[in-house]
């Protein structure tokens, strides 16, 4: 399994529908999703475990999948970062 950061922007008009769709995906997805809507940033961010980018995309509301940015991520130690840039 890999970790993926999913960023999805939506309009204020799409906000409630997007939240409802994420809720229907399951509580595990909802618990991993952060929303910027109350702060004027209609974007959600989710970090999810998935075997592939396409599997991660399935956690995104259908109406927003074409806007999803999915990035494979990992945690690194300071030493690993230094080694990666040598």
C-alpha cells in the first residue's frame, strides 16, 4: 500500500453535494478528509492508503474526479531528504 494526498477544489455551490458524496464513500474516508470551506477555500485534502492512483481516485466524489490532483507521498527523515538531494 502507498499513501496518496488527494486535493480537490469545488465551488461554493458544489460544497454540500461534495461533502455528501464523501460521506457516502464511508466514515474512514470522511475521517481522513480536511476541508477549507469555512475559511473561504473550497478545497478538500485527504491522505489515503491505496494500492494505486486509480484506487485513490475512487475515494473522490464522482462529480469532482476530473479535478482531483493525486500525489503519492511518504514521510521522510531529515537524513533521507539530505541524501535525496546529494
